C-alpha cells in the first residue's frame, strides 16, 4: 500500500499512461470520472461527512486502478517485445536451418542469396552473384517455366523431386525435397494391378492337320516362349485352355511391354511360320482400376475387340480410357471352314422370322459393297417372306450407285423398297430388325437416328476391323476381317438359305459381284479362296460381267480429278507417297480413294495417302498400302479406321495444310 501511495505521488504518475492513449479506453475513463463526480456532489448534498469519505475512497480506487493498469500495460508491452524478438529470430533461424531450399535472385536472374540447406545441392560451387543458367541450366529452366505459377508445382531437378514455389514479387524460389514421397507415389503407380488374356487366334485351324506329336511340340513351344516372356517381365502366367492364357502383372511391366510394342507377337509368328504352321496371338489387357472384377470384364472386352479386328494384335485399355493398339501387322488369315458362315446364316434366319420387318443400311457415301450388301440382305429377307427396307442417302450418290439406280428402274419391287431415313424412322417399331452392313460405327451410318430408335434390335455384318465405337447391345455380330468384302460374307449366307423361295436375281448378283471386284481391286488385294468361291456362286446365279464393268466406269470429271491429284505427288522417304489437293477445291471421296490406289502402282511405294477437301467441308484422308505398312493404325490415330491395307478418316475444323501436318506428325511417330 505504501509502495502504491509512493507511486501515486511520484512525477511519472501524473504523465498520461500508455493505456490512456487508446481513444476507447479514454472515453470510458472520462465517463466513469464524470459518473463518480455526480455521485460525490449528490453525497455532499445529502451528508458532507459521507461525501468526504466517498471522495477519499474514489480517489484511492482511481489511483490503485491507474497503477494496476499501468503495470499490466508495461508487462504486455514487455511480452510483445520479447515475442517479436523471438519470432524475428525464429524467422532468421528458419531461413538458415529449415529443410527447405530458399533462393533469392535479381531481375538479371543472378543469385543474391541462398540458405545453407539449398547450398548442399550445389556442393562447393560458388553461387552468389552468378547467373542461374551458369550455375545450373536445369534449375534456371524450371524457374523460368514456372515463374508465373501461383501455386506449388512438382518438378524433377537432377535425380530428385521437389515442390517448387516462386514468389515473383520478391524474386524468391522455395524448393522442398519430396523425393521420398515421389518414390512412394511412383512405386504405387508401378504396382497397380494389370489383368490380361492371351488367345491363340488360329490354334484350331493350325492343329487340325497335325498329328499328336506335332501338336504337343507346338503347344510346348508356345507355353515355354510365353513363360520365359512372363518371367522376364515378372508377370504371372497361367494356361487355362489349349488356346487361352491368363496373365497378372504390375503396371511397370505393362509400360515396358508398350515401349517394346509387344515383340512377343512377332517372335512367335515368325518362328512358327518357319515351321509352316504360322500361329498368331491376340491380347486383351486392362489396367487402371482397383476393382478386379471390372478389370477382368474389361480385359475380356479388349480381347474381343482384338479378335474383332482380325487378331494378331494387342488391345490395351483402362475401363474408362482410350484403347491403344499394338501389332496387327499381318492380314487376317482366311478360315478353313464355313461352319461359322452357316451358323450365322441360320441365326440371321431366326432373327428375321422373329421380326415383323427388316431395315438394312450401309455407311454414309454408299459404295457398291455397301449397296450390294443391302440388296443381298433384302433377298435373304424375301427368302424368309419378310419385307425389307433399304435406307439410302439419295442426295449425293456416286456415279456407280447412280448407274445401279438406273438399272433398278427395271425392277420396280426392289426400287420401291429403297426409302429415306425419315421414312424408315416412321415405319420402325419395337418388333423390327435393323441390320448394319459394311460398317460397325453408328456415327457413320446413313441414319444414326434410326439406330438410336432400334438400338436393342441391331445386327452388324462387316469385313472391316472393329474399332472402339461399336453398337452397345447388338443381337448378332458377324465381323470377319479376313473377308474381302461384306458382299462376300452375305453371298456365303445366301448359299445356306431356303431354296423354296425366289432365288437371287441378276441385278442383285451383279451388284454384289461388283462390290467384291471393287473392294479387291479386281481380285488383287485381300483375296482368298472363299472370295473366288463367292464370285463363282454369284456368276452361276446370273451376275453379268458386262454390267459390272458398266457400273465401274468413271466419268470424265472423276478421271481428270484423279490425274490432277496424282500430278501433286510428293514422296516421304523411299516408301511413302502423299498427294494433297488444292486448299479450296472440292474433290469426290471416291476419286481420292482411286488416286491412292493408283499411287501403289509406282515402284517402291508401300503406302499412299491422299488428302482432299470434301463437299461437306471436312478434310478426308484416303490411305492405301500393299500390306507392308499398317495404314489402319495410322488412320485410327487420326480418328478413322479401316483395314491394314485400306483405311481412311475425316477431319473437321481443319485445312488441307493442317491435315497434312498432322498426318506427317503421326507418320513420324509411327516410324520410331
């Protein structure tokens, strides 16, 4: 008490305390003093003695409060000052000792200061005052690339991984070493599960004419070869049937296999070919999901896709990703039996009998194979006493289709069954059957709207290799990439239909034979014994070769266009030929395809590409090869498809020059 009284009468007491410099506290103090003064005056009016006692108590209370608040303020200021010192010292210590690399640089990208933690990555090299590109070009490039980034980015510097953050306002770079976490992440990615199925495409056909010893030797060779291959890449391999294997692997092994493009396909095919029993393999591989049941389902789907594309290839795809294709370097081999053709013919007959009517359509810009196949399906439907409607795009038919339509004037029943897309949509009902011929992509159908309406009652008959886009729930699929044409497949089915009804007539047989001749380039490409058998059958039922040549004639304009395209020929190396049409000139797609075929007649040319502007504004690329180059894979990378030796694509929102540049990039990548 004495100490406080002494402070009360000291000179420093009467200076304005620090806490009173706060405006709000000052207002509160003035209010309380005013209130105390009013109370004192009222007390003196009531009783002077009471007023005197209260005055003494108020003065003592005010003095003690001021002293207490002053001590609190001083203690607080001292604490804040000490805390500020500790924080500042901690910041300085952190800059020097914390496990984060810190680099300050100026506008000329010269190092001004680095902390000891970052210095250890430079060793004993002098850093300060030198340009970053002279100190470490890789680090300088990383800082330049991410200078505008506002968030930390993961980078690789040397052999280690860092999280890099740049504060461009103060020209500072912060690097946190995350190599340990990056290794854990990489290990996790490399050990993701990969499921696959391997199928020996033609095992039954190859072993059909072998004795038991030869079959055993072949089986042992394939098993040993695959077992050694699996052991090399640390995979689990299990044989589950004579022609079926199961593989379980890590994603790291899959990366290695994709880098070498699955050479096991070529090795087994080449070595078995030397023994006169060429055996090919197909793989379906799935990855990228923790659900093993889903991976198994995707692997089976990928294997089906590989087989649908003709076999001798690998399909790698995640459940929700884009498929990648490897192999497919050989033309699919023709089967030695017609059992499947007979079974499909009988299945088609049952489907037609269950339907009230049949709709058949080919692809956009119909050709003779597409139109001939439609006429063949119509005849099969008539043999089973069902109406069949042919959907045709009659707006821009090619010259051969126009000549066919002129000949059909003599066949009013057939001509009357050709309808438009709008008419087909109106006629279709849930009991109808839709047959897609010469294509399996709904997006290129003459009527995608009709497909959508009949999506659950669709059959596919095609000779092209199957792509990723495919009908969701087809009731029947007949895709045989070994066949020369769709007309060949339908001709074989015609032979197994009932003989009681009206047989195929002259115009139908001629149209189908024309489709075969055009697709085989007069029996020079993709022609097997079954192709000649089909052509022989069509000839025997009345196909007219004179009319066939009439259909295949081209008009003067097409002839001139084709020669003009060939005049623009350029060579890409020694094996590839390229023709790019004029930027603003519209070319007929068939003319472009004919030009691509003609280029293969040049000595040394293994593949040809013709780029033209189409009437619909798209840029079309027609690709052909003599079988040594897989143009199907090249066109698939550009969004198209087709055969190993015959493929095409259409590109939108692009010029001829841009399409040429994109094609060259794909060719360059493919040649690596």
